[in-house]
C-alpha cells in the first residue's frame, strides 16, 4: 500500500447487535483515518448484508484495558465468591409470588 | 420486484419514459462496472470492501431500472443489460472513461453522486408511481454513497500536496463530460407534460451546480467551471462512445456472449 500521508493506522473496534434486545458483541476491528470513514467501514464490514441491527464504533485507544493478573486472577482461593451451591429457585418463586408475576418462561431449574 | 400499479401510458409517453429509464439504468450499470474494478486494489483493505459493496449497490439500482423498463417494453432485463451493441447504451459521457487513479475515481464519483442525488430527489415527485417509488428507495442508499465520497473529498483535500492536486485536476478534466448527466432527452417535452419528469433537465443541472458548489467550497475548492455559464450538455452527451467503453463492454458482456440465450 502506498504511503500517501494519511493516518491509516488508526484502529476502531466494532460491536454489533444482531437483533433488537440482543447484547452488543465484539465483531472485529477496522482501520480508518477518521471517525466518519470508520463508521462507513464498520457498516460495510458488519452491516452490508443486513446482519446487524446496531453498531458501536469505538477508537481502540479509548478503551481502558485491565489485564493485571493480580487483579483478575488473584492467587488465593476465591471459590466462595462464585454463586455455585446457592440455590435461587425457591427465593425467586417466593419473590414472584409476592410481586404477583407469573413464573418466567422456560424453567428456573438451572438458576442457582 | 413488486412496484406500485402504474397508470396507463400512451405510445409516445411510453417511448419517452423508456428513454428516461434507459439513461438512469445505464448510468448506474456502467459506473458500477467501472468501479468494481477496484476490487482487490483499492488504497486500503477497508476501502476495497466499501468500494466493491457500493459498486454492487449501483448494479442493484441498474437492475431495478432495467426491470421496470423491461415491464414497460415487454423485454427482458438481462437482454437489455447485456444484449446491446456499445452504441446502443445511453449512459452519460462522464462514464465513458476508464477508472483512472484513485483521485480520478473520487472526482467522478463526486460529480456523479451529487448529480444523481438531485435527479433522484426530483424523480420522487414523478407522476408515474413506479418511478417515484424506486427513486425514493434508491435515495436512502445513495445518501450513504454521497457521504462516503464527501468523506474522501475531505481526506484528499486535507492531505494537500499531490492528493489534492490530482483531485482538482480530475474534477477539471471531467467537468465538461459530467454535464451530460443532464443532457436533454428527446422525449423530455412529453415527459414534462405528463409529470413523469417533474422538472426540466436544465433546472436539475442548475441545482446540481449549486449543491456541488457548496460541497466543494466546504473543502476549500470551487466549481471546476463557471457556474453562471455552465457548459451546455447536448443530446450527443449520451450517445458518443469511446474505446475505453468499448473495452468495458467487451468485458461485461463476456459471460452473456459465451452462450447466448442461456438461462443463468
């Protein structure tokens, strides 16, 4: 690629929503010299086949990254912070009863 | 494709509409083919995908116009698109030229897309419902194209130096041929009388100069030619053909010619 003086190496991260109500999921990244072209390229890469309901385009340098193992993977046993063994099912049923809302669709069996 | 029920047309009105549809379809078709040639070699990967996609959009618009024309003339859209001799195409002279360098492509796109926007906007008021409906639908997509080429106008002018110089030179080079987008049609009087064409081509051309002038001036450029005394398009602007186009024609008819009458 020819060097024509444009800052082509600015990277933008693109998140996409596949259907209304779905979470925004990281789709990938594009390079573009400015915000407007970044949105155009995001649209072409992640929306030209009408596969996205919504896109978020974020300059990579605006993202705060946290990857310190001391913070994310501390060396002590933290299993007590996991919800396993704490059965929510009956508490949820009771709460729904108080609120007068019908049980959620599907089953609560897996909710712990 | 389904279109709104059309009012009935007399034979002269029908022939005039067929001429208009052919110009609209051929413009989109030929531009789409020229710019599809950037696939694989555009300045950056992202632009490669964008340019290919935009070119496909134009072929899609051409198809819609060809299908409408085929309904009107009891013809076949593929036959019209691929089955004519080079001198039977009616695209504007602006589209007679090879894609050139990137600045040339951006310049031609700017000239064409701004003109097409003015033309489509006007056609949404057509008395012939299928034309009004298609124009409205295409405008939604063309608005994005317009933004894209305006973004490139800003990139190339902001970069300055050779990028800006090449763009300015390409705009000047194609200014005269670009006027042919608004070349008067043989049946324009008939189309105007029936409201199929809501405004005269000359009026659209004038509005195009105003709009383009605003876009260019926002980027620190001015119209490549005098706005008060614009080059007059002639009907020949849509009939003259070049060796460049003869080459493109041989390319895009290659597959269709390989087995005439085949069903694809």
